């Protein structure tokens, strides 16, 4: 779900194709206190600690709203089906985040998973 580990893995998976330059790689998330992720590429294992630095307050608020939407979708789904939910969703950056009804969007995301 949209917890710290999921956010870190999402950011890493967006970055790795650029870093690996079309080379095959695998990603694993070992249990703490090991690194946040271990990437294996060309027979080499690389431990990665991830820190997201967001200098733009607008981006930070938008990502907070997105996390709240996913958390609400998880809550709705788990309440109805008594089973855990983990989803990764990409949101359009062009949306007007001041006018978004988080509850409505969360219900939409939960309905998509249910469908």
C-alpha cells in the first residue's frame, strides 16, 4: 500500500530503466536493517538506500493527497472484502489537486480493483 516502502520501490522502479540502460536487472526488498532495495545487474548486487527529496511544496502536497487517496481506497476495499490490498497507481500531474474530491477518487480506485 502507499507506505514508505511502496513509495520507495515506486521511485526506484521509475529510475532503474535509466540507470540500467536496457540491461536486465532484478530488484528485491530485504528485511531491515539491510538496504531499502538490492538491485542485481550484470551479476553485481547493489544495495540502495532511498531518500525522496521534494523541494517543491506543491509536489509534496500533491503526493500527500495521492497517498491519502490510496490509503482510503485500501481501507474501503479491506473493509468490504476482509483481505489486504496493495496497488500502485500513477496519477496525472495535470489534475487540479485543489478541486479533487479524495473520497470520490478513492472509491473509484477501490471499484476498479473490485471489478
